C-alpha cells in the first residue's frame, strides 16, 4: 500500500511511492482478530461475526 501526504500547494492528498508498513486508514476489526492477539484476556467484547467491533 502506498502512502500519501497532504500537499499544501494543491490542498489535497499527494501519493508518494514509499511503501507504508502501517496504514493511516482505520479498518473494521472483528472479534476473532482481537482474540488472536490476546485481547480477550483483558477485555470483554461481543462475540458476533455479523458486524465488526
């Protein structure tokens, strides 16, 4: 995934060719992903696959 920066000159996003290790954009997370990372040991959250948390 490519990165983007805010271009002051044009007042809009500017794509850059450097590949990002992390995304700036949020994405939906499902309970199974949290369980894999061990969050279920610390928090209680709905175990429902119909919608992300």
